């Protein structure tokens, strides 16, 4: 195995009473780009920290290249450092290698070939030359400017203090420093955070061009599809984490095939179990059906009867034993994917409930005309049919969240707003607040839906929150967990108009896939605002693009 390979064997990491990683192994040779996926809390960041040596495993081992790069949450520079300081640090190794090559070349020029020490000098020169070529050392300064421009920092002066940069700018600078260094192994935790589409596409191109190892934890499915040669799924499985060859599309295809095999096996086992139950309950007792005894049988009937009863008992025992064995070994039923659990939609009357004078429109749930929210949104016309699938896109500040708030009736706007009377509207906002943070997750769910609906669609059947979270107080949940609870309420009892603001935030790639499929077949009208490139590239409905206000 190449000295530039990254090897981890049987890693175990426990925090308190919870085992985050349980026997995880990983082999990554140069040229492999591995995507880490899984639910929040599955151990993606923990695994990266162990691979980087920032944290130590409770057991297991890691072998890593000497020149490993890790994208930290915080940069290892204080606020008084400048961008130039960061770049000098990133370029130091390339400059040192080139300086050493010059020194070795001068030494070789002074030593005649074949003289003592010449072979040693030549070997060291060859090693440093290989290193310089692998890391493109001669191009490092030019690469630094290209990388800064590609990540949206080209116009920022190099004498700017880090303390004066935004969090997003500091994150992009940290990423730029790693790309300039070109280490043999690169570990990235959510690298597309703070990147727009152009910067993300640039990052993908840069990573595909690296000769070394890349391991990246990401929720960005488009990034995983564009970059990865392998995907490691850290979600719990019987045999531990599963590695899939190929990019995210290949992973999706294999997961679909796995589920089909699982569903087929479950169905076949249930059929077999049903047959065994019938055999144990009925078939064995039909071995000797009642019939009229012939005269020559009557003398030995007692003996024959006992033999038949023994035969019946033996077959019943055999069938019962096989049934018990099959029941113990049967595969569990595959969990149901996320789906909107709608009852029959409310019959919506045609009468209008208007905030202006737009009037009723056939087949429409909602219509806007000449709507204006000062400084935030201007929109001439928007109609939302009863079966709409509408995607709202645009840059930050264009008014996407504002538009959803107007559609939901949570924000007053100038202009004409017509809503069909009797229709329910549900909004998944980016900032989710519950009125009673002291209530548990389970209590909040049951009170919002009612006992009957909550029993018909159990919260733990949706896969949005783990069993250990159901008894926690809502105020103790993270931002992502509160959004998942809000989404669960909408999934369990969807309204006629469903408004989703960045719905794939805080969801694992698997849940994002399931949510998108659910939206395609979901009830009523759905309006989504999203930056998610994967969702946007596959959106089957209409689109409205908002432009930033001048």
C-alpha cells in the first residue's frame, strides 16, 4: 500500500454511555474520494477527527500520510492574522521544497558522478522532485490566486484581518488554504457550506484533480455525485457501515435494489410463515379424516386410532417447531419510506376570502397580484393551482422566505392576495419555534394532531426523529431536530397548500431522497424554496425565480 494511503482499522469511539463508532474500518488509496453519509449523530465528524488525529479512538488504529489536511470548523489562526499570513502558511511547503531542490541541484553540480555521496544526493533529489511534481509546487503561487478567485475571495485584499471576515469568508479561506497545499490526504467536513453554485462547481473540479485521498462528510447530494468514487454509509446496519462503489447515483441505485431484495425476502418469508401456521393449526389434523369404519377394521380400531393420533401429534409438533424457528430467524419488515399521510382532502368551497380584490379563480388555491413588501419582495403575478408543484429559486436576499410567509398569511403585503376559503396552509419555516418548549416531543406531536391521528401515524414510524428523542423536551432539541418535528406534523396531516422553506436542510441524504419522492405523489399543492442543487436539477414542476432587489 502506498505511503500516501489512509488506513483505519476497527475504530471504536464512545461518548458517555453512547457508542458513536463501533468497529469502523476504512482503506483509501490515492485517487479514492470517499463520501461519508448518514443521519446526524451517525459519527461522520467523529470519524473525520479520528482519521485526522485531532481525536483518539477508544480502540483501533489509524495510519495516515504525514502531509494530511483537515478542514477544521475553526481556522488555526487568531483574529489578528491576515489573509496573506494564511496564504504564506499554505505555500510554505511548496516554497521549501523548491528551495531544497535548488540546494540539492547545486550540491550535485559540485560532486562528480560516481564519487562518494553522489548516489545519496541523487536519491534525495529524486524524492524531492517527485514530491514537487505530485504537489505541483512550481505552480503554487498562481494556484493560490486561482483558488481564491474560484471560491469567491478574489476581490478581498490580502492585508485584511481574519477578525474582519464573515464566518462564511473564513470557512472559504480555510478551504482555499488546503487546496493550495494539495496534501496527500484531504479530510473535509461539510465543505460546500458557505459556497454558492459557482464556488461549489469549482471545488468539485479541484477535488477531482487531486491525486491523493479525499474523505468528505456531506449532505450535499450533488457534490457527492460529482466528486465521489465511493460512498460510506454510516447509518446503523447489521454488518456495520457499508461501503458502496461509485458516486451518489450509484449508491441510490444499489440502495433501491437492496430495498427490493429486502421487500421480496420479507414477502416470501411471510408467505412461508402463513403456510406453516396453517399446517400447524389445520393440515396436521386432516391426516385421518372421519369416515365410516369397515367391519374388518373394528377389531383393531383402538390400536389404529392410537397410531393415527401419534402421527397427528408428531406432525403438529414438527410444524410448530419449524414455525417457531422461522419466526425467530425472520427478517424484519422494511421501514416505510417517508410519505404524506393524507386523509381525504377537505372539500374547499368556491367562495373567496380576499385580502384585496383579485377574486376567485377556477382551479386555484391562491393568487397574488402586484404584491409588494418594502425592501424585501416585489411580485407582479402568481397563481397557485390546487395541484401545483412550484419551486422558488433565487439568490440570498431575493425574497424567497418572504414570499412563502406572504403565501402562508403570516406576513402582510401591499397588493391583492386571494385565498380559497376553507383551505388549510402549512409552512415549514427555516426558524421553527414551538409555543410550549416545556412539553416533550411526543406530547407536542399528539396535542397538535389529536390522539386519533397521532395513533394512526406514529411519530417514530416517520424516521425523522430517533426513539431517544421522543421523551425530550422540545426546548432541548437542536435547530435541526425542531425542524424535523415541524416537518413530521406536516407529513402526518398535510394541508391543502404545503409551503416548504429549504426542506432538505438538516436531513440526511436518504431522508432528502424520500421527501422528494413523497412530494411528487403528495396531496394538494406544494411550493418549495430551496438552494439544494440536487432537488433543483430534478424538480418535476414549475419554477419561479426571484431576483434580488436593487
